[in-house]
């Protein structure tokens, strides 16, 4: 596996990879890798085939963090991440500097203005602007045939897919399943912030999804959105250390809000455990 830091070098390596005629598959990450990230790398390896190229980018993108968020404290574990990427089958690890990705003065952003407004966009107004900008930059630099993202960030996958379509990037967006702990908690780099007590109560996110699935399964007719949201909110409120940010129900493809909830509706939620904000989602 090659480790690359500069814009010139990643362009050179990926041009050579594409000229071979075999697929180039990108896995964008911010590092501090866990089993969920590694499942994306392994999926990319299958997509690329034995002779293709898997590029993992590792870049803590400051433009997707808002004021008061955890950019400064976000774990940087490059040595460990390098070993994990090599073992998972990556061919190139791209670790650009902030100066390389956002040379000053930097004043250009890519904005998806429809899907990015609700849920995460409402709670973190500048988040998706940072995501779409850095992903567009990576698509420009690597020019992959496909890119792999995780289903845990469902809204992000929809926003990136829309951007890819709107800007005519010839990139296939592949969404891999969420990887969970045995008790249902979705893997996240931010889980490491949780105290033992917060970690114990963090399972409430998946408990809410399971409760919603059971309610939909048992209902003879579609459920009013407000009624189900209030019921699920009470589950979160029972956890002393948990504070609900949002619960939303929507169409899984368009993200259009659902007026009634039935099988096939998608849901997403965000919950604070102490100072740590976690998200999850699932099909009902």
C-alpha cells in the first residue's frame, strides 16, 4: 500500500491506475477507523476486483464541523489507521494536509440546497456544505469509478448522490450496511467519547428504531407521524443522560417527510449522551 500526502502525487497515481483499465474505488473517511470503516474498505476491494485500485482518503475536514463542535478533539490515529487500511486491502492511503485541501484564501464551496436542509442540516447548518465540498474535491482528484459510503449516515449518502448527479460526476455511489455492536449501537468514532454510564444508555438509539419497527408491524393502518414521534420520544426521555435532538420519518430515496408511517418508511434520529451527539437510522 502506498501512502500519499500531496495533490500532485494522488493525481499521478490515480491517472496511472485508471489507465490500466481496472476500476478505481474511493472510500472517503476522517480516520480513527473502526470495523464500520473497514467494512467499507472491504466492500471497495470487492468492487475493484483483484486488479483494481482501492483509495482510502483520511482527512479530518474542518469545514464540516460547526462552531463549538469537536474538530480540535477529533481523534487522529494515523499509524493505527495505516495498518488497518493495509490489512483491509487498500492500495492507496491519501492523507492530505488541510493546506493542500483548503489553500488560503479558500472561498469556494459546493452546496446541495434541498436534501441538506432538514435533520442534520437543521441541527448543523454548515455541515453538509463541508461534506459536499470535500467529496467533490476528492472526486476531482481521484476520479474514481465508484465511491463507498456507510448507511449510518443515510442523509449524507442522499446528499452526496444528489450532488454527484447534479454535477455530472461519473461516479457510482455505493452504500454499505451499518455495522453495530452486539447491543445494537451503531459503530462511530464518537462512541469513544462516551463515559461508561453514557455508553450503557447509548443503546437507546437502536431501541427507538426497534420500537418503531414493532409499532409499524403491529399497526393495522399507517401511523400518524406525530403520534409515533411522541411515543418514541418518551423512550429517550427515560434515559437520564440522553437528550433528544430529533426523530424524523421520511421517504428513503427522496427524504421527503412522511405524514404517516408505514412499512418502507425510513426514520432517523439524533441523541445527545452528555456532550456527545450520536445519530442512527433504519428502514421500518
